């Protein structure tokens, strides 16, 4: 099995998907179409977590470590 990535506008993608499904049906081939929205949802979820952390840092509710302290700890190794 091979993977193909196509970047195009929504209209063209819809047409390509329809043609691909029809071709797969007529040739009795298995076709798996991954729309990528699951990856986008995962990315958005992580981004939302980062935004929440930034707000918590600004409110003083989340402790951060100074870069110098981290450098000192790494230098010990």
C-alpha cells in the first residue's frame, strides 16, 4: 500500500475523492481516505493547552524555571 498527499482547495479535493472512490469500487480495490481532521484536532487541543499555560503563567499560578538555572543543571551532567 502507498500513501499520497494532495494539497488543493476543497472543491478539487472533493472531486478527487469522489473519482477515487468510484474507481476503487469498480475495480474492487480497498481505498482508505484520511481527511487529516483528526491531526488538526490534536494540534488544536495541544495549542489550547499551551495558551492555558501562558495565561496561568501571567496570573502567577504556574511556576516557570529561569533559563540560567536550567543551564546550570545541565552543566553539572
